[in-house]
């Protein structure tokens, strides 16, 4: 198996950086990988997916961050032995499990010339808004008819994937979605109308019906330098498939279960 390591500038990744440079230098130059190795926290693997998902191979995260929700937590010696076996294609002795999720693709249709422009894709969630107390108005339509010229005003809207539903969406009060459900969570942020829905991954169009400036698109928490004007339509669609690899997938599911069960705790 050919593995590519995405070297990190995070100080917490120094030990694994040193290990790769000393024991597996070929991973730094690999141009046709079967697996992407990423170190750091959850943000690191999200950035790596944006950068390398065109390879259409699994991402294996080595956690050195705080939460490490999407990462594998194992000691460095165990990781070294794992990498040696993977490179030798001794997969029969490794309990490496993969999990597939789907990105959200975002485009914008400009009101003035109806030109459709690509913004990008999100692994966890797409947020339309500005600052917390910003105020905008939207008109929502969905391909399946769940929304038909639904008008709403507020700080913003969050559309989350099944994988990302445990993050920002959950903190807004949204539902934690089953993995592989092909569903999205749609929730309003400080809005004048109740908006908390679960939709199939079909086309959703959100029109900016406010002339207030400052409306932006955020992909996985990163603001996109893309001006959204009055009358522009943000087009939300199913994006590319993402594959995550886990050494101990049970721990990942246990973390999800713990998060989703917090509502039931006294």
C-alpha cells in the first residue's frame, strides 16, 4: 500500500513528523497514494480532505489534537508497526475499517447574469450568515418539495451532513443523524421562524432576499471569499464521497453515541 503523509506545522505533531521523516520518508513524496495519513486534530483532517480528496482514497487521522473525534488515538510505536504492515500489504492482520460520508457541494447563481459559480464543498456543514447578531432574509426551496418558497429571517442557516451533525449543528440544537443515512440537517440560527428539519440529500436553493451587506458562505467553519448579493441563489447539492479509515472504529461510534445521548442525561 502506498501512503502519503500530510506533514503538519502543528507543534503537537513533532513526534510523528520526526518518525515519518526518519522511518518513512517516501510518504512525504508519494504522488499516487492508496491512503492519506494526517496528524493533528479534527480541523487537520478536514483541511486534508479539501486538499487531497481528488485521489478518492481513505484518510487515516492520527490524533494529537483536543477532541480527536475524526482521528485515531494510538501510541506512536503502534502507529509505526501499523504503517509497516500497511506498506507490506499485510492487511489481513490489521483491523482497519472504513466509513463513507458525502460532502455538500455549494454553488452560487448570480442574480444579475444568472451565471452559476462554484464555491466549494463541505465535509461537516455549510453555514450561510455573517456575525452572530447579523440579520438577513432567505427564501428556501427544495427539490423534494419539503420547502416551497419558505421565507425566513435571522442570523443565518446551517446545513449539516450526517458526519458533521455532531458538531456545530448539534450545538444549535439540531439532530444527530445516523451515518450513511443520506440525510441533511437544516437548522436556523437566531431566526424569526422555527427551522429544524431533516431532509434527504437533494437539491436545496436558498435565495438571498435581503439587501443588507455581509452575507457569506462558510464551509466547515472557513469563510469563503465570495460576495453574496441581493437576489443571488445559493445552490446546495450532494457532493463528493469521503472515506475515513479507523484502526478502532468502535471508539468512533462510542463518541457519537455519547454526544447524541447528552440530551437524555440529567
